C-alpha cells in the first residue's frame, strides 16, 4: 500500500481551505484518509500553515511520500529540508 501525504479540499466555492492528510494513494482526493496532520488556509495573508511536526515526521519515517504541494508546505513550516 503506497501512502501519501497530501491535501484534501474543504470550504465553500471560491473559498478553499485544506487539510493536510495521510491517505492511501488509491483513495480519491476528498475520500477516505488515515490521519489528519494539519491544515492550510491560502486565503489569509500570509497563508496560514499548521502542521503537527511530530505526526508528519512519524509518517515520513514510516514511508509516506508527500506530494509536491504537501512537500512545499512541509518545507515552509520547517519540518523537512529541501
């Protein structure tokens, strides 16, 4: 089972809000997930990123691969290096 760290979309039309989740790579974007590790709100200035570093590191050590967008958020929040 390939596990990914990725975003799932919440919020209203034209007002996105995202959760940073850990999910099976075969699951749909807004479908079943394993764990919620944080949130991302791109509408605030600057964008608000809240990620639980302990959970994120645990999942990365267990083999979860972040998507490109999730990786950028993890780098910005200082959890992983480029």
